[in-house]
């Protein structure tokens, strides 16, 4: 599956919000639960912090999908 791309409008986005906005979780609660279960990886490492700040240049993986985060031009 080709990687998804997300363009930041600010300095960062919280992990659970990114998953919800990109459609990898049905709701914020679902996104938080997936993070808490250890299903989400940030830059290849399991991330358990729901409000982890995701910045430009990072990648987030869940269920075989990868989101590449980039800075707005």
C-alpha cells in the first residue's frame, strides 16, 4: 500500500488526532485505544503516548498503512 501523506499546518499534531484525521481510526477514542494497545509505530518504534507530538519528517504506521508527515511549504 502506498504511503499516505499529511501536511502540517502548525508545528506538530498529536498522534491520536493524526490517526483520526487520516481515517485510520473511527474516532478519537478508538485512536487512543489503538495507541494504548501498542498497535502504532512512530519512526519504526512502538509508541504508547496518545498525545505524542508528531512533527514534520516523522512517519506513523498502523495496520500496514504508513503516514508520512511533512511541513507545509
